[in-house]
């Protein structure tokens, strides 16, 4: 049985990746930050009580800001694969918290890579790189496109990208960068623009709200469906040789068009319900991110199947369903899980 360790397991991608790896027969270990409230909602459907025999999902308290804890976890878990999905991942917030973003999104990668080198250098490592690294460089963007990040988040991801490559080249480790363009789902956080729009469309359609405030409606993004992208992450670590790969749909969609898709699904005109708020604008904007994933398709047969219109439908339908059903109670996670 293969064993995987996922940082950021409680996030959108981490939860879908845990689903995938459990389905493939893995023993899955996840790193969870200690909080005063449980933040494991996205894992409720796969969580099992620690006393249940045969469980294959194990959660451990830890943080990529704590190097000694990472060394301890690597020595204890001894994973075959590590997926580093932990980050301060909100681009707009990174302008308000640049130091924290650099520490977690950037230096956290170095701490984890060094822990692997010290404890289990044969472990295969996946680094969650980002299309935000390209920033101001015009699309289409692929693995050879120069980086020009336009946010503290993008800059931290560029640092992590090069550290991942450095450990591969200097120490012979199996490390890969997955340069993933925007990928969304009903599990996306509510402050991210796609979820914010989908949620607003559903609530407005049900008479619970009347307006949603957005920033730059002209921003162009390449939006795909998150479950497809975690499949690509896994495939990268199954290759004979490590390399870096872009995952993207190759289709350009503006924020305005995504809003039109979402509101259109509930028979509303987005123009009647979307208002502008400059507070949501970035100090330095990224105008267009559209990826070319031809290298990934050639290497391991990955192509995106879901486009922005279908993604909008999926997300709005999930919001409507959520409004129609009582919210399930959060699963209790015992204190012992991190020991």
C-alpha cells in the first residue's frame, strides 16, 4: 500500500486529492493546522474515527512554518509521495500580508523539501505552483514562458518553484512543479471570486440577497474543474522522470462572462445584481492568464474536460442544493490525532 502525505489537506485541492488517493488504495496522511475551531469540513465525508479498524486516512497537527515538526512527521509517516498544497493562497490578501505569504507560501516549501532530504530523500515530491507566477507575461503561457509575478503570492510561488527545481538538480530528488491554472469547484472558499459569484447567484435566485460586489470584471482567467486537476497532480508523480508541467483548459473567460454563466443558470441578468467595489481590485493587476497544457497531454495524457460554462453550472447547482438542505454538523476531530 502506497503512503502519501498532503499538506493543505483541508483545502479544496487537498480534499479532492485525498478522495482520489483513497480511491486508488493509498494510505493518506494529512497535515492540519491547530485552530480553535475545526477546519476539516471538506473531509467530513471521508473522515473515520481513529478507533475504526481499517481506516486509511490519518490527520496530524502541524504547519509548514514549523521545520522541526515537519522533520518529525516525515520520519514518522515515511511517505512514498508528498504533495505540498499548503499556502496562504488568496492573491488579494497577499498584498495585505506579504510577509506571512512569503513565509508560508515560499519558505514553507524549503522547510518541507529539507525535511524530506533529511528524513526520506527517496520520497517523490509535488509542489503546487501557480499560473500567478506568469503575472504580466502575455498568454498563452506554458512551461517555457518567463515569470513576471504581480503579487506577493505570485512572487512566493516563483521562489518555491525554483527551490523545487534546485532540490531536484542539486540532490537528485524526484521533485515536480505542477503549474496549475485556475481550477474551481463547490469546495472553493467563499471569498474566491468564482465561489462568491456562484453563491450570490443562488442566494439572489432564492430571494435571500439582491446584490454582489466584485472588482475587475475584465480580468481573463483559464478556469477548470478541480477534481480533474488533482488527477494531473497524481499522474506527475507516477512518471519515470521528474519534470514540470502546466495544467490548463486553454480557454479564456472573463470574470464578467463567468458571472453571466452563473446568473444565466438561474434565469437572471447578472447586470441587475453585480456592482463594482474598488476594494476588491489588486494594487497590480494580472490581466490575462491562459495556459497551454500540451506538454502534460503528451507526457501522461492529461487534458481538461470541463469548461467555464459547465463549471459555473456545477457550482451554482451545488449552492442551490446547499440552500435546500439542512447544513450537516461538522465531524468531531479528537485531540489525539496530532500525537
